């Protein structure tokens, strides 16, 4: 697909990893169970490449939640709230 091609062409792009991880997250939430572990992998990489991007953390927490990794998801969401307390309002 277009995304997998971009991931292979620019594997160190946080934005490409974020976009692909988000696509996989959405597929996983829609029922494609194999997609969530892949989403977590790509979103973790996006976070390593750009640790300041709050959107990546939100999607990483959401992916972990839907994958049943509730403790990991809670830790990520708490990390977001601690960095930017205003985000707590949108996470409720």
C-alpha cells in the first residue's frame, strides 16, 4: 500500500510512522485485531523519533487501551496529563 511504501522509504520519519500507526490503530479499533500490535510498534517508533508530539502519545495510549494493555494505556494518559494538564479535560 501507499503507507507501507512510505514507511520503507523514510523509516526515520516520525510523521510517516505516526500516520501509518494511526491508520493501523483505526483498523484495529474497527475489528482487525492483528492491526493493534503493529499500530503500537509504529506509534512507539514515532514517539521515539519525536517525543514531544502529544498526538502520538494519545494514539499510543488509545491503541494500548483497545489492545487490552490497560496499565500501559493508563500510564501513557497520565504522562500526557502530567505534561499538559489541559489535555486531561479532553481525555475524560
